[in-house]
C-alpha cells in the first residue's frame, strides 16, 4: 500500500541520474516500523536491512531514516531503475538474493543505490525483504562463491555485522580487524 502519493516522483528524481542504479523507498509495517531501508552488504548472512524495526518517525541513527542516502543494495519488493541501467538476473540465487547480486553487479559498474524516505510503502513482512533470520545456505554459498568476502562501502567496518543497527563492535573485534589489516600490509610490503 502506497502511503505517499509523491513517491514515484521522488524515486524518479534519483533514478534518472546517470550515476544511480536502484532507488528504494522506505518500506514500513502497519505500525510505521522499518522493514526495509536498503541493505548493508557483507554482513553475517550476506545482507541485513538497515535499522530494521526502528520507527520511521524516530529518524534512526543520525536521522538517516529521514534523509536520502546511498545503500549497498536494495530489495526487489519495491524499487525503480532506469531501463538502460537494468541488468537481467542471472539465476545465481533463488528469490530475494537475486536482487542483491544484481545490486552488487551494478555497483561494480560504478552505479550507486539510493534509499529515499520521501516515499513510504506499508507492507506486511515478506521473505523478499530479507527480514531477520537465516538465509538459505545454498544461496549464501552461491553468493560467497561469486563475490567472496565482499564489503559495503556504505557501511562502516567497525559497526556490528550481525545486525545493521549502527552499534559499534566490541573492542576485541575491532582489534582483530586492525591486526588483520596490519598483517596484510606487512605481507604486501615484504612481497615487494
């Protein structure tokens, strides 16, 4: 159910840009809580919905739910894309992860994906939104085989990876990441 009549105009404003791939609106449940506000990629389970469960009116972390911004990928539940930017699905995964694969391929070509809260859709929870829970192991393996360990340039690496709620990792986990980065730099400098 479309909650905002200006949604199509708002999404079109971004979709017609040369540097934009997919555009997605805010998708909320009957209580106005976020079901989809774009995906953070490279999380546990491949992707997680940003700020899932947070009331749209609350604004979320740094009021991001009330601002248009770039996201790593979008859901196939509702999106807009220019015809000349659309890439056909390649059947790598079943269901909702197909859209994540398409989003990542578009990002490889230099296209950005945009979330806009200036269009709101009310929806029941659906598997296409990839809400919470585990992903199909076969789909996760297929994504990992193609994409390896991918990261999202729209997501801070020091934020939690089990839930896209903008909470910091523990100090121990941050130290592990820094130690691994340092080890890789040392290996690459000693190889040259």
